[in-house]
C-alpha cells in the first residue's frame, strides 16, 4: 500500500520500521524540524527522520500543515492512507481528507481513556491496571475518532514509563500492520463515558511530596522515569530518585527511617519508600551504596518538604 507516515520520536520510529518490514510503499515521511540537542546543542534529526533516510524515503519537515503549499506537496504523493504516530503537528481537515482511506493514528492508551499528549505517564500516575494501543481513524477532535483496532496488556508493579513505552511501541507496530492489511476496517465510535485527558507533563510535576502515600510516590517515581526523574531535595540540594518500592514504616514525612547498602528508607504520609537508585545534581545515577559513599546520609535526617 502506498502511504505517508507522520511521526517524530522513537515510539513512531518503531511503527515506521514495522511498516517498512511489512513491505508497504512509504512514499513520504513527515516529521518535526531538526532540533538542537546534546552538549553542543547542534541540530539533530528525529528518530523517524534517521530511519527514513536510511531507507531512502523522502522526508518533509514543515513547521505547519495549514499552509496551502505544504498541503499541495502532501497531496501530490497520491497516498492511499496516512499513518500518524506522535507527530506533534495538528493535521487540518484538508490534510485528513487527502488519502483515500484517510489518516489513522497509533495512540498509546485504551481510548477514550487518556486522550492527549502523555498517556503513558498519566496511566502510571493514576494507578491504572492495564494499558494498550488503539489504531484510530483520525478526525478534527483531539483523539476523538473511532477505533479500528485495539490491544491491551497489564501494567506491572515494576513498570516505568520507559518499559511501558517500549512494550507499547512494539504493540503499536504490530497493530498498525494488521490495520493496513485489513483496510477498510469497521470503525467503533468511542464511548461517551470514561473520557480522560493526558495533559502534557511539566517538570514541576516531578517534585516528590513526602506527605503523599508510599503507593502514590512509587507510581510517581516510575511515571517520571526516564523523564524528568522524581525530584526530591535534601538540605536544599536536588536529589533525583530513579528507583524505589513501598515498604512498611512510620515516621515524619521525609524522615530517613533506616539505611544500608541496598536502600534508604524514607517515611511518607502513609507507609515508607525504600530508595535504591539516586542521583545528585550534576552527577550520575547511582545505586544507593555508591551514592552514600559520596553523599553520606544518616537515620533521622529528613528530606525537604515542598514549599
């Protein structure tokens, strides 16, 4: 099938790789303009652009698709369908209407739950027991279109945003290949009940409030791994918490109840957290034993509470 693929990050690149491997003709790739990154802040291509260039696929990087010239370039491809995955630009109705089979989106949630930008993090923060991927027929609303295919799996107690991302990306690649092979597919409208929105993650949300329960903070830390990292402060200095698990314990929120080479146990509003991987500002992520060698903590010390 002749198609256009629109996407930007690694999640989308995995879907593109699956489509290429399935033998479809990817006539054009749309992706975000190159962004500055790294220590030198030099312009870097997106993961999707890198993969497209490796396969000799035409890459188009408009700053908007509302421009008639950009729309004309997309129309000239004559694609049967456009596949969209974490692209980052709004597709106006004129673009949605171009392909014969319209535009289909790979969305990393079980719609209508978690429409929007950060479905993986929001599912973890909320304590959802399962997540999945929906292949959706796109329309003008934000993730409101009817669902063509869906797949689900449980969220494990050890899952982070990183691990869920990888499993969801793999599932998205499988489902979109199935969808392309079956077009046109029956479309199931999303139910009115159960709609939630996965608003974009802000760095300020990563701050750890030790007055919350250990179960909530466990999800918090896993949701913000790998970005931006659960952020605690000790003596005014930032300490990122990358790994922890709920344990029994009682004390003033933020108080260190116990520590050894395996964990620093910190009291929460209810229960306690055993922290096992920490990072000081400007340092590396370290297991507790190595962290304590350079940053001694003591039982009775207390992490700062948010202002």
